[in-house]
């Protein structure tokens, strides 16, 4: 056992210290579980990957008190008036209770903020320690780890794979990863310097001979062109074309190859050069697009989150919304099980609740890829689709699809709010969001009476009761899980039917 290792046993080990792994570690720590994290890299990566978050994950970060720190803006998140679908800009101005929230943030910055949060909560992060093997039995998992001082074994009750699309955890656990691999297209992308950059008012680029192109994906008849600049001087451009000839996989992308691709897509030359400043600077060619989902998110004492559980196109930015809500769903359940406050069946709801959400993302990412493909038939399809989404009800459908709010968890309660993320309700002078900072269940009683408190008395050790007498609310009482989803609600202070059943189902037997 290398002498720098503090412990050879852990309740939970997380393989991978990206955004999903770090967020899960923090969620567990808030609930009193101190996981050990294994990360093969010596320090958080500066490689640009995702550029922000879209959808309900933004509200979840607000529930944990992280939104203002990550965004740099005061106050709660506000819904976006418009967003992209298949390279088309859709207006959500007429969507009632628009669920699309945006949080632009480069992934390296997000990782460093979550790393700081996890460490501040007492999480042990073992960098330069790589999981190389695992053996599972009824009592837990024995891990083989390669560290700076050699190989060692680590025993854990539960292992969580947050180790990306090529997940060793998933492979060694034997979980199938069905789906499709599309080899028809080629994507070329790089961070570059644009000496004659002409920005448009909406954050896009004005290219002589082409005209204005928007921020993000732009479809042209010969392919797609992507422009993004989230930080001054860090401009990313990319092209997408149909493959017309074999490409040697061992030949690295060059800026000249990207220039030729830009010329084919735009029909004009675009002057750009190598990026300035410290790297890493992305320069890569992607010749396949995988759309795959793990058949099971759990195998015994092993769980998968994020890209280890699902890979798909980044079109529309659903990745972190999907992966980090996996985390929100799993974290409190795993901690409750370890603390003996929930039945074994609670862990099974991770699969039943999150797998359908992953299926929805697979579907709409493929649909967006189809909408942005070249061809006159696709042009006609986009025209028809554009006419359809000008109707508020259709725009609302796409908004909820992109936000991830169109899937309702099977909570076992029939109230319209149950199974959905709690709406932003006023609880006295506070927002209901602020009651979820500690990642504990909350029962909010808007009646100020005694019936609901009496019914929930047996769970006072693990469920926070907040009572506030008010008539200006759409619900009389609401039970909220730590992940922000409603487990039970009632419109009448006299109707507490189902409350104790919900408390038992999600938070264990009464004390």
C-alpha cells in the first residue's frame, strides 16, 4: 500500500473527476458520505469541451447555491427568449413558463469550481490515480488502481463510473452499450485567431461574400459552419461535411485542411491563423458520431453517470443537462441507502427514472443532426419545421424537450406537480429553491396549520418541515426530494392522503 494513501476502504469510489464526478462527490458529501475520487490526470484539464449548460440543470445548480458563482451574475436564472434546434433559432417568447435556462461557462472553469467545492466538503481526490480493474461481489467492489507509487487495491461498497464514453467501468462490468455509429460525416474544428473578425450584434460573425452567420451551428447547402467565442480571443470554428473520400485516421488535422473545408462549405476563403496565448488549443477531426446508451445504468454495486451511460451529438448542448441530472438523481439516493434511511428498491429508481430521459436525448440529438444535414430535401424539411414551431404550442413542446422537463418521473402520486421539478414558489421572503441548499428533503406547508406537520412527524429527523401561511400559491403543500423533484403535493390542507406513503417510499420508514 503506497504510504501517501489515506484509506484502503471507502463507502463510495468515483472513477473520473470531470463535472459529473465532481458534482456527485459534492452531493454525497452534503449527505454525510465522503467518497474517494480516482482521476488519471494530475490536475484539472484546460481542454475546451462543453461551453455551458442548457435546461433544468441550471435550476438545480441554483438550488445548490452555485448558480451565482458559476454565472457571475446576481439573482436567480432567467429563461432564455430563444435557443437553437438543429441549427435553427427558435423563439420561446410566447411559451408560458418557459423552461429553457442557459448558463454559458467553459468546461475548464466549471471543473475548477466544482473541484474547489468538492475539496471544501472534505472529498478526497486522488489525482494521477487510474482505475485499471475491478472485481465485484455481493458485498461491494475490489478495485485495482495505478498510482504514482505503484499499483494498489481499494475496496468500496459502491463504485460509480464517471469515466466518459470509453468507460472502463462500463466495459469491465459487462454492461451493453447499444446504439449507432454514423460514419457519413466529417467534423473539423479548431481554436483559431481571426484577424479580421467582424462580429454581429447577436454574437455571430459577418463573413464577406457570405453575410452574417449566427453564434453556434449554421447550416449551408454544402455543409455546416460553427462559430463560437465565449471568451475574447478564444475563437472556435468548425465545419461539418459529408465524407467524399477515405481519410487516413492516423493523419492529424492541420489548419490548411480546415481552411480547405471552410472554403468548400462557405464558398469563400476565411483568413485565420494559429491561436494566441497558452493552450491547450483544440485541433481535431471527428470522423464518427456515436449515439449510444448503456442498457443498464446499474449492475449490482456499480453505477454509471454522464458519458459513461450515454453518448450523443453535442447539438443543442444537452450533455451536461443530462449527465449532471443523473448525478442529482443518484447522489441523494445512494447516500440515503448507505445511511440506512431508504430501502434497496430506492436505488432501482435511478434506472427507471433516468434511462427514459437518456432515450429522449438520443432521439432529439439524432433529429437535430438530420435537420442540419445538407440537401434540398432537408431544406424543405427545415422550412416546414420552421413554420410549425412558430406556433406557441409547438415551440413549447421543443422548449420542454430541450430543457429535459418533458419527461415526468413515475412518483406514485397523481398531482400535476408530482414527478416534475418544483416550480419557483415563494415561501415567505424566500424562494423555494433556497430551501434545497443542504440537499435534504423538504416538506413545505403553505397552510400554516397542524395537519400536515402531524402526518409527517415521524420523518422529522430526515425531512425538513417549512410552514408558511399564505394563500398566494398554486398548491397547499409540497414534498420535495433533494434533487428538486416533487414527490407529493396537495391542493387542500385537509387532504394528506398519500403523504405518509410518499415519505416512506422515498425516505424510509418513520422513526
